[in-house]
C-alpha cells in the first residue's frame, strides 16, 4: 500500500491513482468544520465549488455554508468555523458548503475511487479506517489558493508516519517524506510550530485564535465523513 | 525583501512577481551541470524545453546536451552529468541544453525580471549575489515532472535561511518555512538525509552515485549563471 501527498488541488491530476483512497485535508478550517458537523449530528453535506452553486441551493431552501477568505459570505447561514456546527439547529440537516480551499480540493479529487475527510479532530479514526481498507492512500491538501500550506501538510505527515511505521504502508514520494519530517518537528507543539505560518496569521487577524486551537486538538470528533456521489455522509 | 519558494514549474504563475529575482534549482542534475559548465569555461548556454528544439540546434552545428529520465539521448553530445562538462572541449563553446525538469523550470520562469541558476556548487555565490541585489527572491524548484522534490527544496532552504537570519530578508510563505525546517534537519548529512528520496534512488539505479555526491558538495564552482535574453551567461 503506497502513500503519496499532493500539496495542492492544482497538482491532483499528476497524482490520480484509480486505486487510491483520497483523504482531503483543510485543517483551517473546512475539513475541521465538516468533521465537527457530522460529529454533531448533521445528516448530509453537499460540497460545491462556487458561490453561485451555493446560492442556487439557498434559493431551494437548503441550509448553506459559504466562506471566502476566512469570512462568512453575506446572506448565508454558516461559514467554516467549527463552532457554527456545534448547534442543535444542524442536527439531522443536509447542509450545502462552499469554502475558499477545502471544497476546491474535494472538487479536484472527484475522479478518485473513494474520498474521505481528514482533520486533527478525527485523526485516529482516519488511521483506523485506512489501515483496515488496505488501499493506496493519497492525501490531497487544500493549501491556500493552490499554494502549499503548513498545517495540512503536518496532518498528512502525522497519518503517513503511523501508517508506515505501525502498519505495512510504504512511500517513495518526497512530499510524503517531507510531511513526516515536518510533523516530527511540530508534533509536540503544533500551535507554536505554526506561529509563523501564513494561514494561522491570516486567521489571527480575523480574531479566530479559538478556532485555530480547536482545529489543532486531536481526536475530539471520532467520525469519518465520506463522499457518496455528490453527498458527504458519515461512513 | 520577501522570499518565496515555488515547489514546481507548474505552480510558477501563482508566484510570479515582476520584482523578483528567480533562482532556478535542479540539484540532480541540470543546475549543477550548468554551474559546472560555466566554472569550466563554457561561454554561453541556450536552455530549450523540447528535444525537437535541441535537435534543430544540433543540425545547425551546435554542441547539444539532451537528457530525459536521467540518460543522455542518442545522437547528442552531452547529458546532464556535471562530469561531462569538466572537459577542455567545452571551453569557450556555446552549448544548447534540454533536460527532463531543469530547463522546464527555466522556461516556466521566462516572465521573471531576472533568472539565475542555483546549486549547492555555487551556494555562497548565490547568497552573495542575492544579498547585494536586495530584491525579492523567488526560488523555482524544478521538481520531478511537476512533483515536489526533496533536494531542490533543501537548497532553497539553505539559501533562505541565510538571507533571513544573516541579512534583512523576510518570508510569510509556508513553503519557504518548510524548506528552512527541512534543511535544518538535513544540513549535517545531505547525502544521508536523501537516502530515501525518490530522485536519489532513481539516479542510484543508473549508477550515478558519484554525480549525486558531487552535486551535494557545496561551493566547488563559485560562478553565477544568469539568463540574458535566450542565453545563459556568466554574471
């Protein structure tokens, strides 16, 4: 079972492998929000790439989350703060979601055999799922507007490390080796390690320190969101 | 003066900055070969992206280097082994060159204000050049067929570290921070650190250990190759 890490949605076609399970990662904050949503009882989510698609669902009466550049777009119900999904009003609902990077990464991976959603919040559940599936794994980092992103890479490194050193996975991919090395430097203090990172600073300006700390705390939401057709559901 | 690292030629348009000096990096082996060539008295080089262009220069009587997947293409004079350029027959010559990744990275960066060639072989010369120029710096890693590559990243990290910690450069770019972290782990034994890396293994199969060790040994060729129009010349 081979592991690769694709650092940006733009690069996905270079990594496409019909046998891979794709793990989409957007730690700050889309995949953390999605993981939190399913842990809090959301029934289904519909990830869409554009604000136009999101608006059209809104007109049909759906609950819709729409974020761009860290902020909720006017006229929509939710953004990508995980705290927005810790609320009785989401329970049992189908929620449409579009975000700056995370939903683009899901869109880019659409040709994959299977897509699951990863975040520190469901870290051990992701490891458990992948080791039982025994398939090649491709981590697709959402990045920031197709640029490399630190926190997504750290999460890929955390999972890749355990799959390789505790189970029978292998890699011959420099991006995977880098992710593992970076996680080894960061793991004892993820929040501190990210103090100079671009996205932590971008969100800090928006007064989202509470979101950042939550998103970097492992295993608070032991669920696996998985794509089935155009829907995300709980595996 | 801001520093960014672009991990693959594919991503160049996302990083283009009309004020940046671009440092093209293909440690194994194109930019190491080019640095070696100028140190050994080559007069000019003409980097071209395709084998067809290289062949057309060959028909015009030029000395032509052409490499794909680590090997010299049949009918051409040289490949991208630096040792091919340590030869009196190259002195004063204009050499056309096309390689799997390195010349693609130069091609991708063509819109840049200024392009120089970096390798461990001219490491201190590159630092010296950039600190005197006092401009934004964009490292463009050649990678491997548009995938992330370890050794190119380590070199970018080495230079970025010195520019930031010894001179007045800054960065807010996660790929630069990653390159610096990875270089900090690798710097005491570059060859050992790369033992699992994809390209070192690719070249080892071609019996190119001598090339690899040479390309990882800093400051053997204190020259700066620079693009002037379609030519590389010595700065």
